[in-house]
C-alpha cells in the first residue's frame, strides 16, 4: 500500500515540477525510452535465466498489492484455532485449513488435520520458508542489478544523442537552437535512467529485502503456533510463547473472553 | 548535543559563505525543494514499510535530544543502590525502580523487587537490548538509504531544469542571461541533494551506528550491575567488575565514603 | 538461449535508435575501438595468468550455447536408470554411462558400473563439483574485472581525443565545425566502454554467477541420484528424495507406467 | 616519520606545480576554506560523539610523531631483562619497569615485580591490547568518514559558487572575465575537498589501520616475552619463541655475549 | 611474462592511437607528471610504513619476471626425488636440496636431510607459506590503495590547471586559443591518473591476488610431497595424492619408466 502511495506521490511531485518548468511533452522521447528501457531489459535478460526473471514479476505484483500481514492477527487466529482444537479435536480445523489465506498456515493446518508427526510438519514448513526467502533474495538481486544497468544505459543514450548532435554541428548548417534541442533530447535518456533506478528498481529491491525479514518473523510465528496447537498447548501459554517473537511495542494482550465466540 | 551544535555550525558556515557570495534568495527554489525532498521521501517510503519509517522519526528525536549517558554515572548509581539493598533489602529499591530514568534499569530493578530469578531477568533484559539494537540498526539503514536517494533526485531535478532550459533556448527568444538563470535554478536541486545527504542523512546514520555501540556498552554494565546487586555482592567487587567493561581512561574510583549518604 | 536473445534485442534497439539519430557510420571509429578494446584486454591480461583467461573463453562459449538443463529431466532419467538397474543389474548401465551427455552423470555411472564403493564415488564427484564451481567463480571475476576496465579506457580514449582536439584549437586554424567533429570522435570511446561493460562484461559475469547456483543444484541432484541408484533404492523413494532438492513449484510427479518402456 | 616526509613531499610537489602555473594566491580563498573544512568538521561532529572525535586527535599526534618501534628491539630488551631476572630475581626489574617507554611493557613488568599470577597478567595485558585496537579502529573510521565528507562539501562549495556566478550573469552586467573568475573561485572548493581527502584523511585512516596490525604484532611479542620472563625461561628459548612471531626476513640472531653487559 | 606482454600491448595500442591523433608531444607534460605521480606516491607513503612499501617493490619485480611455476613440474620432481630417496636414503638428497630453485622445496629438503621430525617440518613450512601469503596480500593492498589515489591526483592536477587557466581568462588578454591550450594541459593530468591506475596499479594488485592462490596451491603440493617423501611412501601413491590437489584438466600421468633415469 505504502509502495503505491510512495510511487504516486513521487510521480505527482515530479509531474508538478515538470509542468511548471515547461510542459510534459519535452520530457517524452521515444528513442530515449527505447535505449533506457530496452538496454536495461536486454542486460537484465542476459544476466539471469529467463524463468527467474519471469518469477520476479510475480513477486513484484505481491509487493504492490499489499503489505505483509501483521503477526498479531496471526497470533490471534492461532489462539482461537487452538481453543477450537482443544474443545473438539484437530479434525475440526479441516474447514479452517481450507479457508486460510496464508499459504504456510494452510499447508501447516492441513498437515495437522492429516495427522503428520511434528518433525515432518516442521521440515515441510521450514523448506517452504527457505525457498520463499531464496525467491525473494533472488528477486532483490535482479532489481538491484537492473538498477545498476538503467543509469548506464541512460548515459549511453545521452552519448548517442551528443555524438549525433556534435556530428550535425560539424557537418555545418547547425545553429545554437539546434544544439540546444539536440542536447535536451540527449539528456532525456539520462533522466529516464536516473528515474527508473531511483524511483523503481532500487526502492523495490530494498522493499523486497525488508519484506523478507518481516515475512520470516511471520513465518516463525505461524510455524511455532501450528506445532504448539498440535500439541494441545494451553492457549494462554501459546500467546505468551508467540508474543516472545515480537518486539515489546508490538505485543498485544489477547482478550480471552471474546475468543470463544470467534472460534465457533 | 554535539549533533545540534554540528548541524548549526555547518549551516552557519554555509550561510555566511552563501550570503557573501550573492544572497540567500538565489539558493531558495520551491520546485527544487519539491523534487529533492519529495523524490527522496517517495523513494524511501517505497523502500521500507510505513511503520518502520515512522518509528525512525522517534529514534531521530532521541539522537538530537541528548547524548548517551555515561556508564560511569550508572556504575555509581548501581553501587549506591547495592549498598541500600544490602542495608535494608531489595524491596527498599521499589521507589528507586519507579524513578529510574533508563528503561533498562527501571525494568531490571522492578524485576529484582518482584523477586524474579536471575535467569528470567537476564533473558528479559537481553531481549530488550536485542530489540533496541535491531531498531537502531534498522534506523541507520533507512537514513543511509535516504542518503543515497537524495543526490540522485538532486541530479534528476538538475536534469529537468537543464532540459527545460535547453528547450527554451531551442525554441528561440532566449539569450545568455536566460541560460545563466536557467542553469542556476537547475543546479540548486543538486545543491539541495548534496546538502541533505552530507549534512543530515549520512551523519545521522553514522551517529545511530556509533550510538548503538555506546548503548550496548551501557546496557551490559546495567545488566551485569543488576544481577550482581540482586546477589547481594560486595559493592567494591561490583565496582571492580563493572569497571572491567570500560576502557582504562574511563575508569573512575568510586568514593565510598560519600556513597552512604547518596543511598539514603 | 536467453543470453543471445538478450544481446540481439539490446543491439537491435540501440541500432534502431542510432540509425534514426544520424546513421551508423558516425558511431564507428577504429582508434576508439583500439583504445577501448585494446586497453581493456591489455589490463585484463596483466591482471590474470594467461591460461586462466584462455579457459574463460571456453566457459563463455558454454554460456552462449545453451541454458543449464532442468534438474527435472535428470530426475526422470535417474529414475528410469534405477528401474533398469533393479531389473537387470548396475552392469546393464554401461551403455547408458557412455551415452550420458552430462559429464558428472557419465563419470558417476561409469564408477557405479566399475563397482567403486559409495564413499569413493562421492569423493570423486564432489571434487568435480568443487573444481567446476571454482572455474566458474574465476570466470565471473575475470569478466567483472574487465567490466571495470572498459569504462576507464573509454574515458582514457575520450581524454586523448579531447586533448588532441583542444591542441588543434590552440594551434589555430580551428573552427566550431572541427571542434564538434573532434568531440564527437572523443565521445565514441566512452560510448564503446559503456556498451562493452553494460551489454557484455557485467551481464556475462552475472550470468556465470547465477548459472553456478543452478549447476550446483543440478550436481547435487545427480550426485544423490547416483548414490541412491547404486544402493538399489526404490524408484519412488528416489523420486521423493530428489524432488526435495527442488523448490515446490518445480516438482513434477513422475509417470511410473511409462517409465518401464523408457528404461529398455 | 615517513608520514611527515610523505605529506611534505606531496605538498612541495603540488606547491611547485601550482607556483609555475600562476601563483599561489589564486588557490587561496577563505570562503572555499570555510565551506570545505567547516562542512567536513560539522558533518563529522554530527556523525560521532564529541569525546570520541577528541580522542582521535591524540591518536593523530602519535601517527605523526613516530613509527611503531621494531619488535626486534623489544625482543632484545626482553632477553636482557630475563637474564637479569634469572641472575638476581624479578624484583631487580623494578627500576626497569619504571623506565620502560612502552606502556604495555611497563604495566607488564610492574605486575611481574608485584608478583601477580600469570593468568591475571595475561588478562590485564590482553584487555589493554583489545582497547588499543578498538581505539585505533574507531580512529580509522572517523578519518575515513571525514574523507567521504570532504569531497562532498568541496562539490557543495563549487555549486554555491557556480549558482552565484550564473545568477550574476543572468542579472546582466557580466562578461567573460567575470565568468572565468567566478568559476575559478568555485573550483577552488572542489580542489580543497579533493586535497584534504587524498593527502590527509584517507592516508591517515590507512596508516592507522596498518599501524594497528604492527602494534598487535609488537604487543603479542611483549605479552609472550613477559610471561616467559616471569617463568624464568632460558633466554635462548625466549629468543627462539619470540622470533617465531616475526616474518623470516625480520629475525635477528641475538648476540649472547654482549647481553650480559647490557643487563647490568 | 603475460604481464609484460599485456603492458607492452596496451602501451603500443595507446601509442598508435595517440600518434595518429596529433603526436606524442602534446601528451607529455612535466607538471602533470609531478602532480599525478608525486601526489600518488606521497599519499601512499603516508598510508603505509616505509619498509612495507619498499618490500612491495621486490614483490613487483617477481610479478614481472616470471609466472608461477606449474605444480606438475614439482610433482614430477618430488616423485623422482622420492625414488632416489627410497633407493639410497634421504641423505642422498643433500645435493638436490642445495640446487632446488624454490625456497620452500629447498628448506623442506634440507630439513628432511637433517632428520627433523615431520611435525617440525610441517610447522616451519606452514609458517613460511603464511608469511608469503601475508606479504602478497599486503602488496596487493598497497597497489590497490595507490590505484585509488592516482585518479584523485589526476583530478587535482586538472583542477589546478583549470583554475589557473580561468584566472588567466579573468585577468584579460586571453583568447580561445589560450583557453584550448590551458584545458589540454589540465586534462593531461587526469589522463595520467587514469592510465596509471588502469594499466598499472589495479592490474598488478589483481595479479598479486591471483598469483597468491596459485602459489598456495603450489605450496600445498610441495609441503605434502616432502612429508610423503620423508615417510618413504610409494612413488605411485605420492603421484596419486599430489594429483588430487589439481583440477582434473591439469593432472598428468607420470611416465614411471623414464623416472629412474632422471633420479640418478
């Protein structure tokens, strides 16, 4: 959410500044776009295997759609599930497993319902977490690499424009106006490269990195929660143990009177 | 304290140099500010989750308000508290616990008064220290990242100004004066970006990093001090053990005759 | 494959942009090429021992010819080989060993047919993997280093051009046209350096790095597969164990009814 | 010593080159100095706590005053002290302890004379070494950080000068001479920033780093020497053991016949 | 060897490009050389203790004189020595020890002839290897550091030239020709700095780094070979064990029939 707001605010500010300085049209140039974007994509496709680049677009979509959900909501959910499981049995969680939004929670609950032993559940979930971390780290590297190519191709485009402009000067018939126009076009590519990197590639790479640490925290909470739930641990103990994963300012006291209602 | 003096001195020096070179007004430009500050904030908000950026402002406030307190004062305080505890009992420290300014000392003393076992106290305090270190490290990363965006958006603003100016030249009617004025405006954004990063973002990031190591030292002293106090260790031994945490030039001999007065 | 497409697309985009801005001929300059390419090669040959640079060309050829083969195909192959081995004996794999395309699989199968003990097979194959990783890492370092030299020699060439041009101006007889022409030539070297690094050296270095991790995954699958096959493990267990190496989205269910046909 | 020669030679070369290109006066500008030096100090004072920056000046003084003393001299000294101790007793070293120039040697000898046990001596000396290493590492970081700020404030000063000059052009009445003069002044700040960093901040940071490794070597020799001396080890064995710390080309054979004279 | 060829080729290419663009004389300027070389040396001498810089010149000479010898030759030599030792006795190797070109091999053989125990031999040789690695790493750091100073002093020289030229413009009497000439001179220093770093300092630093890993491989082969030889191991086993250190493509089969002749 904050990602979209960030990009929109950034673009709006730039847009206003640009409009007031002479109109948008002079900042749009199709050759510049071909060089900056095309070069960056070409270099990125050489750098990484195609399927890996493609998977990154899926990750990108995630980054823009929503923030990582709060571990507090999951602690609450696991507590109410554990109360239900203690009242009826873990088999009663079958419907909850199906409806769980988070993949890790869903897989974990299904395994609990199916009666797998804790060691197997832990192994499967830890493998899931590991591959998720790998996938995100790989995504962050791709964006970071693209962010290094974009300004370089911005520079390359500007060099192309400058060389062409200087040759036009050399072959005569040129005047100050033509030089100004040529340089303006040449600089647009550098502008595209700088914008792409600093308002898109680097911030998204950084976002993926910071998201990963949040998702690991969340995954730890879910993993421990499912194992505690399977053992039929007292919900108050579950709450205490899961809260210990969170920084002090995040910890919430669960309202145990409303919990019974929720779990039905 | 030295942070504020540093920023004020830096700004004063720049201000004098600027005034003597042609007045402040030519260094203020609202479009430039929109691009440099707006772009940097936008990119930073994309890079990190909103609550984490917000928490960083709280940390920032701390950095400016005061320096890390000296471990020597805390050693002194712990010694006088330990004498009081040996004379009366740890229960007599209840009032001191409430009045303790440092969060770690307060939490630790409260746990001692409440009679928790040493292992629990150590665990709780170490978790507190760990989360504090994480919070500061996260803050340093945010400032460092913002410090990388600011010059980039300074450059982007300058490119926007240059392109607009060159187009104006190309569309005729322009003269040397207009070119000079256009370039001056364009360069102001680069100036803002460089100033923001080198007089604010990077120094604050560095400050957070160096503060963290001081605060860890202080936290170690408080943690050990509280555990020694709880065991009813001899104050002279406490002093010796806590002093061992400090570099030689920092160690002070405690005046044990005045201590009794203080502890009452 | 995607490497070649990437380079061709990148070159095509640049070519179109260049042609539309004034023709290709002005972007070709033999002195610029001598300085940018010659300087980069010279610096690279000083930096590394000759045989190591030579071996890198072999690796480069590999990068362009084909992508790393999918571990899924190898899992399939190992399963069908294991079925054959269980039906007849490991000796029946002699022909398959000879025909195996992958060096690791070939060496491994030969050792199984020759009846070496598992420990020896593991040692030999792990040494092979280690040397492959070393060779690729060394190759990535060479490309990365060359990628740092290329823009530097681009700059050096531009400096040479600029100095010569300025001297021509100083020695009189020069006019605006000659200056424009001189600067255009000078900038071509920077253009070559930037292009070489960002469309060739860095992407190939990155490719080698990302290939290595894929090849390690593949090698692990083959190594484990051969050892399981030698022990006469049940093919279904082999499939399960080898699949555990893959990220979830890659895992495929093997069709065990068609398998018998394949293995004959 | 080589530090002072290095700086003087560097300055002399630059001075000659400057004088021959147009006189020193044009390279001195008080505004430029205010911005480059003032900005760098301001940013550094924000980055680090005041007492730490102050301590660094003390370290700086050390760097300029003298080189690290050779471990060979200390090995020689320890051997002759050990002979004296074996002849008379460790108590006879009291006077030598007082006169020892090196702090570590002095503290160590005093502890030997006072009859502390080896474990305590080792602990005290190792703590001393550790804090010395920390202090030097902290100093190197401060110089390195200042070395990153200086060119940035050089650029900021140049931007201020350029903007002021361009505004003057824009407000009319300006001519080519004024522009030349304005740019010359503007560039002086960049010149100061580059000089400060490359002839002072970075070299001193590097020096502190390389000194630290020499001082650790020296400290190891002294620490081991004092412990061997305390045990009354044979001087020839002491020499052999201490020499093992040194690289082969540094090892010297001690002349054992002159040794007796020295030790009296 | 390839180092010299690399430097000569690089210089030749640049020389041709330079000559064709206007003659060598305009690229030679004594002030520029004083600033670029003088500044770099001054900064390097401040950064490191004098003896360490001096030792680096010795290492440099080695880099240019010859490549690291192939481990295959040494395996061959050790095998034939081991055959001789088994036939006669290790004492028969005294002459071979004296004639051995490699320092490590010489020291090792001498110790074998003198009858030291394996543990001592291993310790002495490992210390030799360690100090060699340290010396080379220290050398690489010095060249890398000098390579960072050279472009900075190139820039400083250019700034000096530009400021002097702009002042000359400002003080009147200047014309376009003088400006062109002044800028050409100013840019020569940047050219020197870039050339020094990219054709000398960085490549040599890289070379030292890559040599070190080759020399470690060679040293391991020699160390193991000497210990195996001392134990009177079968030459065929020695060959197999030493070959295991080499990458597969390097391994050679030793011709055991010619070996007896050689060893006499």
